[in-house]
């Protein structure tokens, strides 16, 4: 879901020192229980680069969304996201941008159809590569609008309603795939 659509979209390279120092993981589907008020995220903006609504960052950082995306999530009453304040600190100009949040998606579900999917597995059975992803979604279960896959927590699954809301609001910085067309 977090993948550049254009090579000039701002992206964060490397883990921010605060994330490393506090040993935080926002890609596990688990709530952060530490008392963390604000995360400083240093970045460097090159002349050809521009801000997008979801800044691409290392997976462990989770989603790095702006107020526009948060407002969309809030309008859909999405309850399984833990928001942390972010201060984006530009390394050269020392400018500070406080219009972004880390959105920690809490919750994960095991719904990969391992028989129908084309997967390359590690020896322990964990997924190494995905050539074709097929989900086994139980229509009677409420997965909410966004969740992580238990089998591969760095992948986010979103509802059609959330996908439509992001598209209608011209949100930039997300790349959305149909599961059967996704590969990694």
C-alpha cells in the first residue's frame, strides 16, 4: 500500500533515531504501549521532490499520513488506528512540519489462502515472496476498513469503502493493488 507512484515523491530513508532508540515497531499490528508523545522524523527534501499525503517510509515506521488522510480515516470511524504525533525535521533548512502522524494499524487477521496463492516460503513456513496473493475472506466477519495480514504483517488490506474515499479525495502516496495482482 505504501509505495511511490512517482520517483519525486518525498520518502524517508532509514529509521528515525526516535524509532530506533525506543525500539518501536509500527508494522506488527500491535498497539504501542509506551508513553510516546511525539516522534521526530528527520528528512531531506531535494529540489525536485514534493510532499504527498502518505510519505513512503521504512515499513517498521508504519504509515506516515497527513491531516487529510487522518480526516478520511476519522470520517469512516476507523477505530483500530493508533495515531502518534510527528515532527518532520528538514535536515538542511531546519524547518519543522507538524502536519503528519504515524498511523499504527492495530489488528491482524490470518486470511491468506496458501493453496491458491503463489508463495515462496522460508523453511519455517513464513512467507518470503508473494507471486500471487489470494485472500480467504469470511464474509460474515467484520475486518473493519483496514488491517494487517497475520501471515505477512507489512501488508495492509483495506475495504472498498476506504479505497473509494481515498480516491474521491485525490489522496497521493498510496498504491493500491487487487490482491490477485499483488506480488512482492
